[in-house]
């Protein structure tokens, strides 16, 4: 007898590094509409793992502005900064499986080592400077060390060179990438003793039983990296739906520096959320 499909669980996962803009709102509204259409629930996660940029006032602002816009979620907000033990446990499992290695390269080192430009990529292809010849499962487990303990290195996931990864996106259709060509070894733990976006996202979405991730198209390539982490950790990946990015009148992708299109600015100007949403439908 076939098992019934899982109950739909989506999530909203903004980062409190600035005021949310219309691009965030449209993606979050899409997530809410898909959850409602499936008769499921929508959870709220505060992706606050960047201490240099995340600020408490933005946490308050994003909740206020999202509720003003008509977004609703189930349960209390979950903050990534309170979930570090989960990420450390996942890192230890990757280390034990021989999937990761220490890397002392800085972002500038990687950029300077790239001899040819890579168009439409979200980060330079790692040249393999610190990549060991072989990786084998380690025993006993070596706990991730912080810079204060004399580590001062990043931990990087070794991708299976030449493997073709495929997934079907709910909006963009079939997506393919070749590991080692379209993306390279990627960070899972930073030398400032914090998990990367890729690792934290996989651990949280699995722990929260998310069945579909709705996010912007700028994160399409991240899905391939995360697929490798799901597999290495023995976790079932969710479905993915990547929304088109919103641009300004000059065709520039919206960012948090677009103050005129921030939800807070629109809210203070008195524009009704329904009027804004109707503009999306009419183009």
C-alpha cells in the first residue's frame, strides 16, 4: 500500500541584515499561496547567523512588515543563532564520513586563483588549493575547532567531480549541473566558527520537516550543493520552487539598499498591500 503524501510544510526564512523589500514580499507571498493551496502550514525562521550584519531592530522590523503585508505563519519564530549544536553535530557527521577538509584559503585567495571568468555563477569555482588527494572517514571524530583554539581555517565539502546532479524545480523545470565544473568544493563551516548558509539551511529544513522550499532564483545553484549535503547526511531533500527575481525600473535586481522599495517605506507611504499585490498580476 502506497504511503500518503506528506503534509505540506513550507517556510519563510529572511535574514535580519536590512529592511525587507518588494522582492522578498513577492517570494514570501508565493510561499504562502503554495502552502494554502496545498492545505499545509508555513513556518518562520530567522536566518541570523551573520553577527556582523544581523541586528535586533531588523528582526522586529521584518516581522512587523511581513504581518502588515498579509503574511501569516504557524508557531513561534525559530532563530538559527540558537541552533548551533545541531550544525556542529552535522559537521561532525560529515567529518566522520570523510566528506570535508580544512581550508585556509580566503575569499580573495579563491578569486585571485581563478584564471577564467565564470558567467552566471554565484561564487568562483574553488581551484582545489587545499584539497587533499584522498578523503577517508576519520576516527575518532575531530570536533570543529574555533579560531580561539588555534584553528583559523574553514571546512570545505569535497564535491564528486564529474557527477551530474539533476532536480526538477517547481517553477523553472529540470535543472542540471556537473560537480567540479559548474560549482566546486564549497564551505560548510567558516573560520569564524559559524556554519555556512548551505549547511545551516539543510540542517534546519530537515529538522523542521520542510516539504518544499520556496526562494529566489539567485539560489538555484545552491540547491545542487545542498543536494550533496542531504545525501551525505542521509536526509531526504524537500521539493524546490525558485521564484523569478524582481528588478527596479533600470532592470537591476532588488537589494536591501533599495530603500524606496522597502516594505517599511511603502507601509509608511500609506500604500495598501492589496494594491501592491494587484500590480504583480497586472505586470
